[in-house]
């Protein structure tokens, strides 16, 4: 099991939503960001583990 953190950031680097903060076994997962109340624009989604072996960041565009 790994402790995983999955967060959404605005373009200024502020965390606007934390989707996941917990322990998970290996395998595929799907998570949904409920973006109601957020303005259209560019956001960054970061997934990292507690051990520092994984740190992924992706740019996403929210279109209304």
C-alpha cells in the first residue's frame, strides 16, 4: 500500500481541491473532480506518493 495525494491547483499554484489523501493498493483507479463552482480556465492536477517515488503533474482545461 502507498499513501497517495491527488490535488488540483490553479495557475497561481494554490491548491483548490484535494481529491485523494489516503492509502491505496497497487492497481488502476478513477477519480472525478466535481468542478461545479470553479471558473473555466487552466488547472494543474498533481498526484504524488508519500515516499517521493512518484510525482506526476498534468495540465487540464476546464471548459464551460
